[in-house]
């Protein structure tokens, strides 16, 4: 069993921030004019690392990376006023961001994107990692199921990578860079992130046909999208000058908050929390993508732990001699009630419902994967196939036929069926639409989505979460 851990992106930070000047210890030995502008360090009493972190304050680093021009529109001013009138709301969001901002800032910096992008989760989710919108968008960056699938974010029984801090950040920045390349401006890229690239392109075509400008402020768009960039720019203004708006920013060090630990064997979430010596809430704040009480080695997952606790976890793990995981997964062979499946599996029916989130009265469809306690017969790690493709599909039991009272003249099932066949064509059309929607939903990567959001189908909007 191999476990290793490394500080996220420190190497990237060094390579991304290093000066191209002459690093000779002889200050007069270089003819490169760039060397005169490069910071120099006395190796006897200074640390080279100070070159890469000119400030210990992350907010200063964020401000230095701003590239977008303020809009200075009434909408932006209105958003600034709204936020400054709610300092408690802003403070809660800022405090939550302290776990994730360093990593996001590193990623944005590495890609040479405007540092305003690092503030986008304030607009999307207020930095609530398990935020879910009414349109079923999830996570810090509020990915819709279909968009998450497009960017290879796994959504199955064991995890939803739309909530994963590392995976969703990487996907969101990929998405924004793609949109920027398509539309040529960050304002339009952000509008497309919120409203959908197809809708922004159509709005531009309408303006071109009417011989109107096609920039962000000139397009006709929904109010949510119209206010989207002004909201981001309002956060920019507050970060630039918090005192002017009566806001106190939390102290954030220009230093990683968490460390990523590779998973070498299946391990229970409760055991990780115990060995890392951290509160359960802190673990779930950093690792919100895990849907089950076990973390799988075959899912290419990493565990995020607070910077100071990764070494504690490593040392405690070395001393731990008991099994690391008490759970395994099995595939249901045929559609049957939970009680019957539990009896076949040799587990308690209520426990099976609870751990797998199965409501009472539902049947488990054949081919579904359920989590069960480990036994001597299934003591190994959960397979790659299950880790990547596990799904749980439930079905309501067929209604029991009504009993006919003795002596009563009951109509036969055939006549009822015949009557049903005579229903209007509109009902038939509705039924076809329902089946088509279900088919689209089941074409998703994990096959667990049951209904595609109407708003997602008509507008391709990503959806946002309203967090207070």
C-alpha cells in the first residue's frame, strides 16, 4: 500500500513565477538588461523562496493579477451597493473562500488568465462546495450535469466531481478559456458560461443583422446574465478597496491551505477523519464530492487535508493495523424489492436502504450497484469498473390489482386496456415526449440522471445557485 502526498502546485508556482533574468551571484557579471530589473537575493541570509512570494498576503497577489477593465455602469454600482449593504453575507463568503482561493489563484495564474476569474465562485456559489441550484447545477463552479459530462467530471454512485475542488476548478478554467477563444472577450466568455455559448452567439447574430454592436453591453440577454459580469466586477471593487465599502477581508496567507493525498487502498471516510485528527465538517468542506462513506483507490481520487494535518495523517496511517475499509459494492442481478435483495445479500434491509439512500417502497433495478458491509468473501478493493460506472436505478412497484367484491359485476382488465388505447392523440404525444426526455437523461455518462432540466434544454444555461 503506497501513500504519498505533495503540496499542490508548488512546482507550478516556481516555474510560473520565476524571473528570466541572470541568477549569477556576481551582480556585475551579466550583460542581460533584464537582469537589472530582476530581484536579487543574498543566499547567506535570505531565502530564494521569497522571490516567488513577494507578499505573504493573498489578497495583494489577487489585486496585482486583475486585468479586466471596470465597467462603471449603473448595474455594477448597484451590485456594489447591494454587497456593501450586507457585510455579514460578504464576510461569510470570504471566510469560506479561505480554504480554496490559494489553489484557484495558482491555477488562474498558471494559465495567465485575469485574476478576476478567481473570484467567480463568489458569484456562482458563494464558495459553498455542495451548493445545488434549482436547475441542478452543482459545486463551487455550478456545473450542470451535461456540461460536467462534457468536461469529464464523473457523476456516479460514489462521487460527483462537479463538487470536487480540484477537478471542477480545472474543468471550469478549461471551459472559460474555450469560451474566451470563441468570443474574444472575457465579458462575453463569462456571459456564455452563465447563459450558454449558443445563446450568446445567437444574440450576436441578431445584433449583426440589425447592424448593432456585438459586445457584452450591447446584447439583449436575460436579467441574470445581464447582471452576471457586474456582480463579478462588484466583488473586484470590494477586494480592491474593502474599507471604502465597510468590508473587512479575512487574512489569507499566500500559502497552500490543503495538501492532496493519493489513495492507495479503499479507505473509510470516518477513518480518514480519525487519522487526520480533523473535524468531520472540515473534511467534508474539502472533500465534498464523495457520496459514500468509503473512498475508492480505483477511482483516481485524492483526499484533500489541511496543510498541517497531512503529515499527522501519514504518521497515524503507518501505525494503523486494522482494515482500512469496511465497505464494498455489489451489482444487483435482477429487479427486486429491497427486503428481498437484502436477504440475498445477507444484510439488514433498513441498513441497505439507509447507506444507499433508497426510499421505502422502491425496488432496485437490475444492474444497479449498492454499497454493503465487507465480509471475508469480498474483502478486496472495489473494482475499477464499479468505481467508474456504478449507478443506482430505482423503480416503483406495480400497483396491486383491485379485488372484485363477491357477487359484483367487475369490468375485465382487457376492457380497461382497450379504453386506454382509445385515449386522445395528445396524451400519446405527451407520453412519447416523456420517454424521449428519459432517453436523453439516460444517455449521460453515469446513467443516473432521471429528468433533463427544461431550462437546460431550451436555453443551455448553466444555472446558478442562490446562497445567502
